[in-house]
């Protein structure tokens, strides 16, 4: 996968620099929209109330918190549509599904419902690109910029790498779009593989 970067290391942004840069650029996204690839099976999101409840083993509460975000998600994706672009995400899912990913798939299902469409692929679909290591967590905004999320050893977002070379951004966006085309719509995967799972024990 990193061959697509053509040896370009990008530029490292601190977390504060990344959030400011991303927020400014996101709402100006043009075609082909926002494309994201998620590969890791476990993260930590200490700033999210729903994640905190999940991590503490309060599964029902975590889902109640998520359900309370419906108005927020509806407004968010309505604003995206009004700006004239869309968001698409590829989620790699390994089995057995990790406790974190079980929780995240509930979040993604709600996003999917309001327009943030996700498709799921298995590790068999990406293993051929992982000879030198797991796929990076990347996302592109139009053809202008790409970020890679950088996590610390605990799985908490710590920084980001940014690229602004158009050819590189387009190559990586097309890679993610190809995976998306081959993936299964999240709602179908969720109904079959996630809905009947017992509550996880947190993390």
C-alpha cells in the first residue's frame, strides 16, 4: 500500500495543527468527496462519552448515548449534502469482532443511516497489500489533501501525516474507492454479523 505514496513521507502535524487544518479543509471538500479507510481493529476514544461508557463496561448506556446523537448526525450529514459532497468509508473487519469494533460498528451504522455510507471488507481483501505491514488509516478530501491518522501505543490519536500532492491523493483515493466498490454495505453486514452479538465486556 505504501508504494502508492511513491516515497513521499508527507508532513507531520501535531494534533492541534491537524484538527485546525482538517476542519478548515473538510467543509470545502469537492469531488470526489471524503474517502476513508479504517484498518485497525481497536482504538481508544477517551474524548467520546459513548466510548467511555463502553470502555467501563456500561454497554446499554453507551448505546443510549449514541442514540441521543441522532439529531447531531442528521444535521451533520445534511450540512455535508448542502455543501455538495459525500463521505464514504471502508471498514476492514476481522473475526472474531473485537469489543471496540463491535461498539464502533454501532456508531458507523448510525452514520450510515444518515448518509455517511460505509462498506465492509474482510482481511482477505487487503492482505495482498500488507506485505510490509498493516494498511495505514488514511482519508482523502477531494483531490487536494490526504491524511494518515497516527496513533500512540494505546490506540489514541496522537498526530497526523499530511500529503498535498494531487497525483498521490488521487491514487490513494482510487485505491480506497476500489475497496469500497467490492465491499458489503454496512447495514447488511451489521444485520447478519453484529446485531445478534452479546454485549462486549468493554476495554
